[in-house]
C-alpha cells in the first residue's frame, strides 16, 4: 500500500498509545517509583511537579514545530528521545546519583513528550480527512487510555511482582531498585519498537511539508499575535480564574493519592502493595476515568456545556471526600478502597469533560489551535505550582487533615464554574440534530 494512502488503522492507535505512555510515566509512574525507592512525600511532590513545566511552556515552541521540517520527522525524533529517556532512567536507578539523574532523564522525557503532543496532533489532522478525523477521534482517545492502563496499571503491577522477588529471583532478589530498573528498560524497548514501526508505517501526506517561505520576522510577529489576542478575549479574568482553579483540589490530590495508598499504617497510609495500587489506581481507576469521560461527552452533546458545567464541577470535586473517609478510617477492606478510588476517578473523568469543552469554547476564533495550546499550558501551570507544596502540606498536617484541605480547595473551582455557566451560550457543545 502506498504510504500516502495507508489505512489510519495502521498508525492512529499506535501513535496515540505512544503519546499517552510517556505522559503517564512522568506524571504517575514516577510518583509511585520514587515512593517505593524511599523519597519523602514532600520530595516526590516537589520534584515531579516540576516535570509539568514542559507542558506549561509548550505554547512557546509550538509554532516552531508547526513551521520547521515535517510533523512526521518531529514525531519519530521525539519518540526516539523518549526511548533514550526511559533507558536513562533505567540505567541510573541502581546508582548512587539516582535521584538527580533519573529526574534529568524524566525531564528529557517530559520535554520530548510535550513536543510529541504538538507534532502528533498536527500530523493527525494532516494525515486524515475531516471525516476520518471524526471517525478516529474515539479510537485515538481509547488507545491513549490504554497507554494509561498499561503504564500505571499493568507496569506497576509488574514492578510489584518484581519487588517481591517471586519473579526472576536470581536477578531481582526483592530489590526495589532493580525491579523498577527492569520495568523502565521494558518501556525503553517498547518505545524503540514504536519508533521503528512509525518510521516505516506513518504515511507521508502531501500537506506535511516544511514551510521554508516563512521568515523569522513573520514567525515572531505571528507568534506574538497569538498571545496578545488570547489575553484580549472577553472576560479574560474569569477565563483565567476558571482554568487555574477548576482542578485546584486535584492538583494536590494527584500527587499524594498513590503515596497514601502505599504508605504504612503507622504513617497514616493504607499499606497497599505495589501490585494492589497498580490494580486499584492504574486499572480499575482508569476504567472509571474512561467511562466517566464517555458519559460526560454524551451529556454535553445532548444538553450543552451550559447545562452540565456546574454538575460536572461537583462531580470532579465532591468525590474527593472519599479520601477523607479512607484517611480517617484507614480501612483494611480492599473492596472499599477499590470502590472509593473508582468512584473518584469516575467523577473525575465525567467532570474533566466540561473543562476540555470550555477550553474549546475559549479557543474559538482566530489562532484556534494556538489558543487551545495556551489554554492547556495554563492548565498545566495550575497543576504544577500548587502540586509543588502538596507533599510539604501533607507531611505537616497528616493525611486526614490534608484531604480535608483538598476538599476545601475545590470550592473556588465550583464557584468559577457557576460564574462561567452564566456567560455561556445555551447551545454550545450540543450536537446539531439537523445534520
């Protein structure tokens, strides 16, 4: 088959699996790994929150990815750098300078992943017709979620089995560092295979060309215009308040949830094994997240964003109370833990749909793609800065009070949703039934 007309089934699923895996490695697997290797919650939250930075500043270099060389080249180049990042983490875990060096390679991975997001999404639009884009949007999201399930579910469970020494006992011998090193070598091999596969399989659309006629002066002028016009939007103060506050509670919770599940009972945690965390948070929880997102999309398509934004704000925030329950009771009922985490993730998936649709609403008009990218960058900023202090706050207050504070921090996002609701047009997000 000619590479220009290759079936999207040959590359869309693998491309978005490759997009999701490094993100979940940086944002979730790293947190669990550092906890199992002995870092404190304050160190984990601070160090891993800095890894959000490439997604925060992604809009700064997205025009260059759009104009220099081809999206296909950017995709394969960034995937090869992600493979290097995985291999670097794996190599340095068993060494004396493991903290500094693994963080350096995680940062390389984060930068490469953020750049890959830009290139992959652009390539998706160039490699498919509008009809194919609509048809495969669900496929790309599904395989992105599969990457999440594989990363923070299956891979974490593999790490747990390796930690126990029951698997490959002559190599691992119950050593956590060796177990996690082997897992990251596995990720490096997977990404080498994905990179080679995409070099061979990705189509070469005629529209995927380097725009050599663009001068540096015009590039900088257009680049400046995208930022100026974004901050000239109507109700920009409310827009910023919503973007930065909607996930404020989540910015704290996401950094401490896994350490809480893993910590000993004496430290206030639930003392789950690594395998159990992989199952409850990385598998069942992600399935809840996926179901919530699907239901959320259906609800908005039928009723519009204005109708659903406030209920979704409650859905993403109120289930955080379940962590208060778990922290105060320190239950040893694994089914109860599964139920609480699944409910929280279901609500998160449902509620996050409103946030995504609001970014689409804000991005309408000139520079739509760039403005959406700025919105996602601000979203990452709203997760990064509060997340840095989550560990210090938890160690100062203890788990029960910390989760109460998390619930209090959800109030600004709910209030912002109420204010936004009053400004939204009634029909935005509704499916046009006349088509």
